[in-house]
C-alpha cells in the first residue's frame, strides 16, 4: 500500500455547512478528490445547487438553523439520505481570522 492510500477517503461521507464562504468550496473539492462523497448544506439552496453542480457534490440540503425542528429535520436527512457522517465541516462563520494571510 502506498502512502497516499493511508489518506484515502474512499467510501467516507462528508457534510459541509455553508460551503459558499471562504475555503468551503476548496475543502469540498479536496474531500471529493480524496474519494469522499460530499453533501452541502446551508440556507440558500440556489447557491448550494450552483456549487454542487460545479464540483460534483453528491447532493444538497437546505438547512435553516436555529430551531430544534430544523435540527431534527437535518438529522433525518442524514439518516435517510447519507446513512451516517464521517466528516463534518462547519464553514459557517464567514469570518477572517486575525493573523491569517488571505491571498485575494
């Protein structure tokens, strides 16, 4: 087995919250390239659909956080559609961290 096979994400399932913010799409593309099936979730379905089509994501889920009912619906989506989550990325802050170098 080669060294890169140790880092393979084949058959892993990832959910990325708010991929439209900085680094979210890059993270999703990296996970897909490593073999993961990636779903996207967030409040703007049109944006999610655009990103999913661009990167080849497995699917999207429109999620409006803030209520227990919304969290329960997300949990049901995960159970019924994804089965489980191996990787979760919360990219929802949209904030730049002090001290980081941003090249744009």
